[in-house]
């Protein structure tokens, strides 16, 4: 599983080839590396570490991503480097690419940045062999590197040709029941990349991915139908069905959306008992919002004691998330408490800053918004760092305003 890559500032106008690779890669990254290599995807650090010790190189790479991204615990760039190194040394292309990105993008590894090009080159070679052997995910990985000019010449035309090799492979795998392949194939139709743009076909494949077990496709597909995004006609009954499937697959956000639909009677009759069940399942899956929402429903029905317990559980989950290094949970925990908690707000800012320095542009963006009104100089520094890492919104924000011509003299 490759971590989010940095779109180069050199390529501010993203070419078709690069976009083709990025769309498919995003669909793959959202659902992890399940089915791409040996075994099932590891979902947590302990599982990834155990599999890595058994020479599951994909698990070593995924462990690196979890450590690098601060997911499932505190960020640990030293251990992330070791995990990426082990994967790369064993011949895992994504491990080489992710190690190269760590060296190139993380402030703490600036002294090793000169090693990144050779690592990218090794990743290209490994991807090339696997792509030639019929692995569509390797074709996407290779295409991304070629489109960005990482590890060799930048060649957008060749990148597009490489990525298009993945299309029939994804089609075959999707028809065989590979949910991630369906999601990647859907993204290509949705963007009209490599195939004629066809939103209807794209969302048929989203539904196929959901049907065969990709819970995230159920959740996001339902949200898109409910909101009428991407040119879709609003279809709340279909959204509700997708959320029902996603919730059955234990996707907490699908359960939350299902609870809202059942509570409000969207996409079908209102079902207060069903809404409570959906929120309960999401709460059991440690979705703090669902715990709070269920508590509010129970308070309305007169069960004050249970409502208080659920609100306490929501706060506990957010505080646990904050302690584990999730900045958003720190912010939400601070908002849940009656008194202002400067310590939680400061921890959130510190975690966003750490993520920004580790090479994650989205953390730079969050830091920029937090500092915008209290520390303009800090917000600008975060924007500059984010722009360097590929956040085009930050780059636009930094661009000087066009000069205004003086009004003609009368």
C-alpha cells in the first residue's frame, strides 16, 4: 500500500496520464492492499508487525504506512523507515517508493533526501516486472512514478499507456469478485480516463464493489447518491440500500448515515428503532458521533441515565483517539467538554504540525486553518510547506493577487 504521494510542484497542471494513475491508485489506497499480494490486509500495527516478522513484505510496507501516518498510535518515523527498508530490501516495490517519499518529504530525514532517486528507480524496476506479469496495481504504481518523474524521466504519454494496461486486468478481477478492482475500475469511468466518461457505469461498479464486500464503496456511494454528487440524480432509496450493506459489513460511517436516514425517513419510511440499532452498531464500532447521537435519541425517550453513559462513552473514545495521536479527536474532545481545554487544542495543533513535518500535506492544511486567525505567520509557513508537498489550494492561497489596473483619470 503506497502512502499518499506528493504531486510535484513541477506539474501543477496535472496531465491526463498522471490523473489516470492517481484515480486508480486512490481507489486502491482507500481500501488498502487486500488481494494485491500475499494474504489479507493487516488492519492494525500488531497484526502488521507479526506478519512482517513472518516475511510478509506487504505487511512490512503497511506497518510503515501506519507508523509514518500516526495511525493506530503515535507517529514513529524511525520504525516506519525500518519497516519500509525491510519491505524494499525484500523486493516490495511500494516499500521502496514509500521509503523514498519519507526521505524526500519528511523534515527529519532531510539528510537522506539524496537517496530518494535511487529508491524510486528501484521501485520502478520492481513495478515494471510485476506489471508485465499482469498485476494491475503494479501498473498503476509504475505509471504514477513515470508521470511524476520519480526514479527516471518524466513521461506522461508513457505513464498513460502503462496505466491503461490496468483496465482489462481490473475488469477481469472485478468480474471475479475483487472489490478493490471494481473500485479502481469505477474511478476510471467516473473521470473518463482511459475510457469514455460514464458516470452511470462508474456507479454501477461502485455498487458492484459494495455488493462483493468493499464497505467503503457502500459508504461513499451512498453519500454520493444521497447528495446527487458527480452528476448523479439524487436517489435516497438507493443510498439507503448501500448504507444498509455497508453497515452490515461493519463500516461505521455507513451505519451513521443509515441511522440518520432511518431517523429522518429519507429513502424510505422513518424507523426510529432501526435508527437506534444503526447508531448502536456504529457506537460499538467506536464511532464517537454515533454514541452521542444514540444518547440524544434515548434522552428524548426518557432514558437519561443511558444517554449520559453514551455521551461519556463518546468523550472517552475521543480522548482515547487524542491520546493515540489523532488530532481531530483532540479537537472534538475539547468541543465536547463544558470548559475550554487549551491542552487538548494545543495537542491537536502539535499533532497537525508533526504530520506536516512528516510529509502529509493534509496535516499542513489542517494546521493552516487552525492558525489562520491566531498566528498568520504560522499559517503562512504551513501553507508554504503544504504547497511544497503538493497542496494546490495552498499554492493558490500563496499566489500574489493579480495587479489591478488603475482607474482611468477623468
